[in-house]
C-alpha cells in the first residue's frame, strides 16, 4: 500500500530542483570563465573570429555553455519558486 507521501507529488523534496540549480550554475560558470579567458588571455575576438587556436576552443565552449547553463539555471530557479509557493499553500 503506498504511503500518503507517495500519493502527494508536491511533498516530494527530491524533484530535481537542486540538481538543476547545481548543474546549471556549474555549466554557466564554465561558460563565463571560458569567455573571460577568450577575451583576456587568448587575444579576444573580432569580426573574423578568435585570434588563436585556444581562443577558438574557448569561443566554442562559451557559445555552448552560456545559453545552456542559463536555461538550466533559470529552470531551476523557476522550480524553486514553484516549490516555495506550493509549500506556503499547504
């Protein structure tokens, strides 16, 4: 027989919010560090692209990590606010 907490999905504390926040912020931080390295240490970027091979690699990493990390972090924040409002109602 399922317990009362199994029947109520809102009482489940392990819904992935913490994982989204941790993972999203880590990916976002990697993207920010990669962008800063691109602009400071690897010669920056112009219309034609990066100035060096490590700059291209940093540009690719930043271009992948910044939007994806931002999306995951915002999703985690939205879930956190939703959980907070559900806990206030109950």
